[in-house]
């Protein structure tokens, strides 16, 4: 029976000049480093599905990864992947959200 490998990516590096514990606060966006790393790595760029929580930064990260991976898949003649959002994939709430760290 073949093994299935699952890669969990929380989200990429976030721009946070005020050093706030942003948790689920809107308006904190990502850099593009994570997506590029995954797309160019032969051990990681053979995924067959992308799932994301409904949280903003997680969907942004998944979207960046999806775009980068689909470019690689196109060069290999493979069908593009689509993003599947799942409400069950979510982080716990935190009472310190919005405070300076």
C-alpha cells in the first residue's frame, strides 16, 4: 500500500511592523517566500490537493502556493489544482489578539 504524505503549512511570513499578536485580525498580509520554496522543491511540488482553513492569511498562503504549483504542473503537462476550503481546519482563539508583543 503506497504511503500518503501530508504537508501542513500554517501561513507564510506576515508583514507586522507594529509587532501585534494579530491572530485573526484582518489586514496582516503575507510575503511570497513560502509559495516559491514549495514550488521549486521537487520533494514538495508533487502534491495532488491543496486544503485551507477559512482564515484570511491561510487562504492567501494557500492561494500563493496554488499559483506557484500550478505553474510547475503546467510545465509537466498536469492539470491545475484547485483550492478546497474546510471550516474544520482552524486555529484556536487567543485572548491576547491585538496586543503588542
